[in-house]
């Protein structure tokens, strides 16, 4: 038995990650910024249809358009599943069409059925913040953090001893500064409540992989205007050579390979 993860797409054009905690074919989505049709197509593209065939819940980091596609409103009316988010996002979710009967606002950690313990961690992003999630199931310990302007101590603490770390690596600082983007946008992105730069993501990854248990290190949400996959890859592999084979860079328009995780046997001090 193993857990499986596939990042179906990740960019400002849409984010969604599928996680299966076991071999049952049931899966959860973290973010639903791709339409239901694209999610289904991504499973085919990734060769993962057998692995992900029954959606059991949607976790939302926040409600920006690239994390919540309006196509899910009708889908959830037809086939309701819980939409799980921090209580701070509940009102926004209702205004974006999440059916009230599906809404599950969180005030803290909880257990998802008999499969996984879930810990939501508030992280700084625009006015309402975003949410990082830690999932602990029998087969894996998975951390997912995207759309955060800074790596907080709370996040580092919650993400200790993971088997899989997915973290945003949004922009190259020089490309951001030299871009033609307006000043207000650059300040929003780089001002501590926007997105993580490659360098900020690297510093977090260095801390969070130090225990030696991380089998997959996934970079999320690369900016198409202010980043390049090869730039991020060379930065990470130079600074973290031991993670070079574990490094996966998500793409805007195609799923990552299916990543299987078995809980690491590495002893934790
Ligand atoms: Zn986003």
C-alpha cells in the first residue's frame, strides 16, 4: 500500500493536486482551480485514472480564481462532496458559489474519515491569507503550501518530518524586479503577503528536508512571466544536491508524473 500524489496543473492559470491516501481509488483535491473536465483529462494524461476515480473531498487553500474554478459549482450541485477550508474563507466560498451543504469550515486539525489526519496552517497571502495543509495517513506524511508571502515559524513547525513536500517557488527575484509589471503588483507579490521567491522556497526546503525523510520535493506555482523551470531546478540542485533526484517541477499545462509515497523509515530524533 502507498499514497499517491499528482499535481494536475499549477500556475496562475489554475492549480489542482490529487492525493490518494491508499490504494482504494478514492482521492482528494487540494485546490480546484482546474475545471472538472480538465481534472478528468489530467488523470488520463498522467496515466492515473485507475489511481484516482472517486472524489471524496476538496481542500481549498483560498478562493482566488486560480484555485477555485466556477465549473465546480454545477459539479458539486450534481455530486456533492465536502469542500474543506479554514473558517476565514467560508464567507468568500459561499459568495463564489460553493453550495452551503458542501461547506466544511475548519477551526483546527481534524480527521478525514478513517484515512488521514489533516492540519490546516494559516499562511500570509493578501487580505484573508492562504492555507497550507499537512496530511498524515498510514502511508505518508504530506505537506502542501502554495500562495504564501513568507514562510512562518508555524509552517516550519507543522511541516517537520515529511515524506513529501510541495511548496510554491513562484518567481526569480531578478526577473520579478526587471519585469514590466507595474510597481503595485511587484510590491504585492514581494511584500510578504504575496508569493514565495525561488530563494525563499529553497531556504524553507533546506530546513524541511534536513531530517532526510522527504522522498519527493515538488515546486508549485512557478510564474510564467518571472520564472523558468530550469532556473529553479539549477538553484535547487546546486544547493540541495541530495534532493536532485527527488525534485519535481510542476507545470501549468500538464500533470506531473504520478508520485507514490511510502512512509519513510528514517528515525526521527
Ligand atoms: Zn495562486
